[in-house]
């Protein structure tokens, strides 16, 4: 019995986007599958009627075809049926839309984001849609030719400098609602991780917002989905979900690396500031004149 039920789900999976990483992606795919099944039924019915008409009413020698000038009942029937289908799809779409647009609260085992809150940094903007409790891990996604940068909350300065960040791979905690603020520094890009939800364009001067919530650790891959230049094919994107404790360790390590780099740069600047002329050039370049 199980074998008989496998072909249809397998066929639908072939024609539908990937999902399974976030509840948002799952809701999108479930809506897509319903519309796909209805479209397939209509397609089979129309093509079947067309094939029947071609065979049943094909040209024959010695016969005069019937001259049918219209069928009011039939025309009203298919117009009404199309209207009912469209209204039904619209109602079903609006029912699903809330779960796609509105993020849920983080799970009980999610990250607490205590470090960001203690630093006085907002963990979520008021512009995107937030979970009912108003708390989410807010990550800024910056598109550049040809790499993605991810900036996390926890800056040391009021102007946002010193915030932990990463390139290409976004690391997030499981069971935690993640809110994304998607921007671009140069041209139009498109952020899309199929298993986590829909695609969103990164347009210079504008902000796009989306969210996802990953329940289990894993790696989810995607790519810039908008042709942005000759290096577009290399602009890959990866999301790696870790347990909250492991995520906090990773975030602390990123902060430590940034702090060490800033201290080293500060020491270099101070050293250069005490030197003059050729000696300063030698110290900066490591070469003797």
C-alpha cells in the first residue's frame, strides 16, 4: 500500500521548490503543491476533452458536420467553474499567507540573545514583521559583487562599528526566529536559500525583510538569484544552523577575532604615528629604501 502512494508525492517533489529547513518554506511549498495539483487536474481535463473532440468529431467522408452556434449552459458552466476555482485559490492563499509572512516566537530551546541585549543593541528592527513577543535574532545581509556579508548584533560602538560578522556562510542558532534585513552596497542581488523560504531582492538604497526558523542543526545552500555581473555564478550563500550553545561560542569567537584585529591595527597606527619620513615607509611596507 505504501508503494502505491509514493509516485504522486515523488512527482510533486520534482516540480516543487525545496523545503524542510524552515516552517516558512514548508508553508510556501504546501501552497504550491495544492495549486499544482489543481492545475494538473484542469490540464488533464482540458487536454482530455480536446482529444475526445478530435477523435469523436473528426472529418468523415459523406457526412456534414453539425453547425453549432453556441451553448449558453456550457459557457456559463465553465465560466462559473473557473470563478469558483479562482476564489477558492485566493481564499486558501490568504489563509496560508499569515504563516508565511508572520514569524513565530523562538522555541524554548532557542538562543537567549543575552549578549546583544546587555550591550544595549536592538535585536530586531521595528520595520520588519516580528514574532508575537517582539524578539528575534536580527542579522543584516549585505550583497556585494560577488560575496554576501552577514552582520550580527553586538556592536561595541553606538554607530554599529565592531559588530561581529562573517562572509559567505551565515551561522545561526536552532529553534530561534531569525529576522533578516537584506541590503545591497552596489547592484541588485537576490538572496535565496530554497529550503528556508522565498527569494528577496537586495536593491541599493532599499531594505527587504524576511525570516526563518530552523529546528535542527544542518547546512542549507543557495546562491544569488539575480544576474549581478560576470562573477554572479560565484556568489554563493550558505546557512549553517548550530545548537544555541555552539552558536554563542561561535559568536564569542568572532567578537574576539575582531577585537584582536582592531587592537593590532591600533598598535600599527600608533607605531606609524611616531615615525617620520623614510623610516615610516619602511615600517609600513617592510622594505628598506
